[in-house]
């Protein structure tokens, strides 16, 4: 079983001005596909806070994958990719490229998403957009390759 954590990045959700709809969408899809949800957290759009939470989730050894949702756009406070980059030991550029390329079939705005993926402490971090619709679409693009990615991270073959 793959253990997944969900980190929502949103000033409005953190300040209780808006309800988080992206994390429940992730929970639903992941649970339906046999993933175990090991942690859920919510932080504001603050690079150092995001980075610290990613370190906590990855270095604890309880999660195979951390999905972030939110903070991947062009807004002045969208800093999730920068926070992710700052804590990763190795990048996995193909995941972000695949999500953007496949999302382009639905909207030209796909190329405005800056989400990245990388590894820290044998945990895969994947940035997803903040809208529930985009979360569903992007997760479904990569969902079938995640078990193989986790197997490779654990030392399995290619």
C-alpha cells in the first residue's frame, strides 16, 4: 500500500475565509485507488512554512508521497514550487511536464502551472494545482505510474 500525505497551501483556507475543497478531492481519488492517507495539513502561502511542513512530512518516514495542492500559479504569493525545490534532494521533472502536456488538451492555461516534483528522504513530493477540478485531472494523468515510481524509490527494478 502506498502511504500519501496531503498538504494544502492556501492563505484563504488557512485564515478560515474559504473551505478547502482540493484535499477532499485528493482523499477521495487516492482512497478509491488503494492509497492510505497518512497525514493531512494546511498551511498559508509562506515559502518557509511550506518548506518546513514538507520536511516534517518527508523526514518522518511515514509517507511515500506528499501531494501539495495550491500555490503553483503566477500569483505573487504562489511559492509552492520554490518551497518544494528548496527541500528536494533530486527533481523528477517528467511528472510536472506530463501533467502540463496532458492538461494542455483541456486548457491552454495548463502551461501557467509551475508545479514540480522531487524526492526528499525517500518520499516523492508532487505539486498539484489548487482547484479541485485541476487536482482531479492532474492526479488522474499520473496515478497509474505512481506505484512504479514508489517501487523504484524502494530499490525495485526499472
